[in-house]
């Protein structure tokens, strides 16, 4: 029987086979029994291998899905790191207490302000930033000079004037050998904010 004839066999025809006669014929043909046993064994081994590979494939598919999820999380983390890096690079340079005093003194000179006194700076450390607050007493010949001084200080993006108030007595007369002149005294509190890169 060739393959063409074998393919034309109907399953219903298998019911009509006389299996006793078939077994009797097979007993005389050990080569057919061996071939049949090999085919049967091959089928059983194929099924066992298929099932084990199916389980392995399912496990591998599950591992791949976990890796894909982890990769997506890693990509999001990388994007966040890039954004954080760009943000940190946009932070202004750190201003130290010495820089703050120097800047204040320079702007005072430019704007005709006399710095009467500096109080010790107060530092406040937070997790992501640090503030340095400096209190100064100043005197000016006019309010215009005082406003220009304050505006010049606040042009620096990291420095802000927290408070300012006229000194007790507000405008006061200064007596000297020169003709009498009037000055304005004020107490100013200014704060610099430094962002931490850590």
C-alpha cells in the first residue's frame, strides 16, 4: 500500500478491519511488528517532547513578557534621568555667603547706598535646596536710590528681598560739618536659594 492509497482510507473503514486476522498475519512478520512498535514509540515520544516543549515555551513566553515590562520601566527611568539631568544643568550657579555679601556691596556702591551693618547669615538646609538669609542695615540719600538698589539685587534670579522696612524713625537727619542732609535708613532681609545637585 503506497501513500496515495493510505491517504484515501476513511476512518470509518477502520471499524471494519478484522483485528484478529491482522494480529495473526503480524505474528509471522516480526519486521512489521518492529516497524509498528517504532512508529508507535516515535509518536509517544513526539507527544511527550511536544508537551515538555510546550511548557518550556509557555515559561519562556512569560519570561519574555516580564523582560518587556522591565525594559519599558527602564526606558521610562532613562527618560526621567535625562529630564532630571537637563533640569539640573539649567540650575543657576551656587551663590555662597561671600558671593552674596560681595554682590550686595557692589550694588550698594553703584546705587549710592551706604551699608551700615551686616548681620551673620542664617543657613537653612533642605533636601533639595539651601537658603542663605542675610540681614543688612542701609542708608540712602533718596527712596529712588533705595528702589534701584533693591531692583538690582532682585535681578539675580536666585536672590529675593524677603523683607524691608524703614529703620525706627524712618528718614533721619545726619549732622555733619557739611550742610545738613537727610538720609533714609532701612533694614533689608535678602535670601539666596541654591538648588542641590545631589
